């Protein structure tokens, strides 16, 4: 990571940390540099007008003033390629279309040189994506999850039997090579897992879902993790 990228990464890490801030030691370990380098970088950012201040006492560190107006978040070329690699490896994943749209916004905000570097790096990363196509009803189910609405689905089970159901989508999970919608089935009045690619069609309703504990859908394996922005 060159100095320009490091300064950008440092300011973004402090932005994410919020009022908790980050110690010089923690920042140094994350950036893989010395604490002296971190202090020099912080001083450079302060001289450039970035509102960073030091908090004293046990656990003190550097804090970015949350009340200040900051420029939009931009990714480095390497970060943009990392996002593209993740999206390319799971084209059938929930919200994949939104992910690609978000990446396009990031790329549009990059300058010509950075955009060219993204293209250069991307051309050197090969991904063998699964052959699974995005399910036709994926967009409707995703909207139901976001808006927390009941959805009416046409579903095929493993034996090919078709049924029409009104379900409350509460989550999605990937296991054994397939995506599933974890939903409460109104017809069965019970939790069910519907395989993503067996939902042939879906119609959004205006009816809100009921609040339910995701534990009713079962206990995830020990090695399963939720998808969430991770804070170090």
C-alpha cells in the first residue's frame, strides 16, 4: 500500500471507528506499519485539514470529528477489484444486482487513472463462477425482505409439485451449494426453507410481515456467519 492509499485508508478507518477512535498501536497493526509512521500520517492528514484529534487517558487514541463535513467515501483500485471479485464469485446471490449497481457508482466516482488501474488489476484476476442463473423471482423476494412485506410465491418442491403460498421472508441462507429463503409459511403456519431457484414467480403484497425470532428457522452450523459490516 503506497502512502496515498494509506492516508485514505487511515481516514476511512477513523471514520468507521466513530467516537471510539483507534489507538496508534491498533492502526499500526492494521496498516502493517510502525506507530511512528501512523503518527506522521495523522499529522499529514491534520495539516491537510482533516479534523482528527487525540483523546487522552487509558484506551485513548485518534478520533475523527463526527460533526465535520467529510468528502464522499471512495475505494482504492484494489478495494474496488476486491468487491468485483466477490460479486463475480456469486452471481446468483441475493442482492447481487444491487451490489453491481453499487460498484458501478464507485467506479463512476474514480478518476481516469484510478479507473484504468481497476481495469488493469481486474484483468489479472480470474474467477470461475458457478453456472447457476439468477432466479426469475429474485428481485421481488429481495424487495419483500427489504420492505418487510408478505409475498405470494409459486413454488416447486423437490418432487416437482407446484403450490401457491403466501410467505413472510425473514432471511436467506446458503448451504450445500444452494440459496434458501427462510420464511414463515402462512398456509402451513410454520417456518419453512424455500430453495431460491425453485421460486418460479412472486408477487409482492402490501401486508407487513410479523415480527419473529430468526431462531424459529433453526440453529445455524458453528461455521456459519452472518453477512454484516465487520468492525475490527
